[in-house]
C-alpha cells in the first residue's frame, strides 16, 4: 500500500504526540515489571496483565462498535506478535536491567524498515541500511561485548524487538483499511490474552489470587490499563493517520523515559560507553524514522 493511501484525515501532530505519550508510559513500566516478575513467573504476570486489559477494554469496545468487530482476522498476527514480544521481553527482564532492556527493545524501530524490505512492503534506502549499522555499533557499545557472548536475557530481549517491529508493520498496513481503530486495537489485545493464558496454563498451575503479592496486582493493573489497553488502542488510532515512520520516531523516545525513571528512582546506571551506545541507537532510530516524513512520491510502496 503506498504511503499515505487510505489514511484517515486528522492532524499528524496530534497522532505523534499521542505516540510519544505511549512511549512514555512504556518507558516507565520497565522497572515496575522487573520488580513484579521477581516474585511471579513472567508468563503468569503477562496472563494477568492482558486479562485485566481485556476485561476493561472488551466490554467497552463491544458496547460501542459491536462484539463481532472484535473478531477481526487482521488482528491475529499482530496479537501473536504482541504475546511473543512481551513474553520474551518480560522473561529477559529477570536478568537484564530496565534501561538496557528499554534500549534493546527500542531497536525495533530500526528493524521496521529492514523487515519491511524483506517482506517486500517498502524500498530500503542507503540511509536506512546505514542506520541499521549504526544501531548494531550502538548495541555493541551499550552491552560492552560481542553479540555471541550475550546472556539468555539479552538474547530474548533482542528477539522481542523483532516481534514488536513486525507488530508495527502489520498494524501500519491494517489500520488505514479498517473502519474502526478501537476494534482493531482491542482485537489484537484479545488474541494476545488468549494465547498468553493458554501458555500460562500449559506451563503449570496458575497461582491463586491470594498467593499473588499486592505489588504484583498493582503492577498488573497499571500495565494492563495504561501500557496495554490504552497504549495499543492509541497506537492503532495513530497509525490510521500517520505512516509507520512517524510511529518509529515517536517510539524511539521510549528508552529515554526508561533511562530517566531507572536512574532517578531505582538507582540504575549506564557506563560512559553505555551512554554513547544508547545515543547511537537513538540516532539510528531517528535517522530511519525521520526519513518517513518526506513527501509521498507517487508509485512508492512503503510502510515507513
């Protein structure tokens, strides 16, 4: 689909601001989730988080647009990507610091044009390939070691970046063609909820409500309402109005919020090389994302 085709009318600046707000919410949840999964299995936490999001969102959306709208086949693949990405990210947070996890997750905005090219959804320019190289160098500096020496947590976190990148691309293609962004956003959350609950059940008995610490319930409630139900509906709404390049540049601010929260409230830190690497990753994501703001050229196929 050519960039700009079938886009809903609306101020792009408002959509960009909404996406930055989503990035801020996600950035602040890294330390919260890390503390929560210290006392509960990551898959159990995610099942509770997404179940709470569905309980809050599905009746509201169904009452407004009809429950049949939630059975959207275009939400299946994005929902699977959400479940996969969050499972990898949350498991990784058991051993990876919040700011490092945020920056590794943030590389998804560089992976967006790379995957788009592989899937045949966009043309990759030299600028985008250069941004990918810069991001790889940045991650090396951030981690301070070669990728083949990464821990399992870092590997899983890097994997979640691919899942989230694919989710952005899928929503970028589906949202402008759907009649209601609210339904599409809720439908992908419902798919992820079902998948995570099934996996949690298959991996063993779920803990009873009384056995779950209060801080876990608080973390699941906050992330379920703000970082899941609200965030993904806002993302889908915004991707009706702006191309995925806008989403990438706005989501590139997520690691900044995560680093500020981790350093200011949780005592986390990065070395000087880590900060240089983090800056390189951020520059790389901005290079890719801002390219998507150029005027649309007739006949070009692209998501970013």
